[in-house]
C-alpha cells in the first residue's frame, strides 16, 4: 500500500472485512492497526515518494489477533531514534497519541 495519509483509512477497512472481526472486537483491531499504520506513515521513510507500508493479520486461536506493519525504515538523512519511556507529570496524559 502507498505510504500516505489515505492508507490509514484503507488499513482500518481491510482489517475489519473478516466476519470474525465484526462488532467490538473489530473496533479494537482497527484502532491498533490504524495507530501502527499512522506511526509508519508519520515517522518513517514510508511517507516519502514511492514509500510503502505492508500490513498483515493472523488469527491465533479464537481470542488473539496478531497484527504486523512493515515500513520503509528511517527517513533518508533522518536521526537514528531510540525508544524511550515518557513519564507523565502527576496524572497528565502523554502527548502524541497512545504511545504505540
């Protein structure tokens, strides 16, 4: 899929096509999938010209869904980022989304 903002809507739609993902379960799968796709488009080279992302979904039993998002890696010339834990101030929510 092309790595642009419109891809997030397509990812949500694709993730909830399966009849096993109707209702509440589908909502949560679509939410997590769209967060992962948004992060790939926003923070990687997937948003650049010819950038792409890949999305996979696998059912593990009746209660677990495994989602995967493949991106193009860091932006050309961009900084090498490392994960870090952000500690919110006394009850304040962390900025920048849900932190996936």
